[in-house]
């Protein structure tokens, strides 16, 4: 195989990778069909992970039996995935972290043993606010971040 053929295949593969990872194109996009990268054999598959647009960090105290906003509102599209990673103290506290949606409802994930590492998929476009609900009878300190 000549240099031009190898270079052409490498360029097609690189452009396909950039198109998929940069814009989150669907796998059946015409640019990324098998015809563009023929004769390339997959030797190792690496799981695809979505690229985050932004991150919201927080470090707050939440009073007993209250809900507190952990930052300002941000815009999300239907299908966006928000990953929440946080630790809190006391670890035995009953804590939920989630999103207050445009409809005013609180969509949350529950912590276990002082930590939360879970995701929420948004099902409608709009302005969302990251929030923490402390269902415990004492104040909770929580630190973490959400990527979206």
C-alpha cells in the first residue's frame, strides 16, 4: 500500500473521529460510512464518552429539611446528560442532588454513604438549576461538581 493510500485512510479516519466526537453526529452520518474507511481493521474498541460543554462546581451548607440552589440556572437541550459527582458530610445524611426543571419539578438522584456519582438525562429544552435537598434533621455540607 502506497504512502498516498495510507495518508488518505488516516485522514478519513481522523476526520470521521473529529466529526463524531466534536459534533456528536449520529453513527449513520454519510461522512462516516464504511466506504470512507475501508480496509481498516478494528483491533481495539474504546467506549465513546460524551464531551461536556460546561461544569458547575459547588461547596455549600444546606440546612435541615430544605432545598438549596447550588448555582445559577443554565440552558440544556432535550437529551443532554448531566453527571453529578459530590461528597457530603455527615455521611449518614439523607441527601438528593438534582435539577429543577423549567416545569418547576425537582429531578434528583440520592446519595449513599456520603457520596453521589450519577447522571440525569434531560427530556426537554429549557433553563435548569442544580439543587440539593437535605432530608436530614441536621445541616449538611456538600462539595462537588456537575458536568453537562
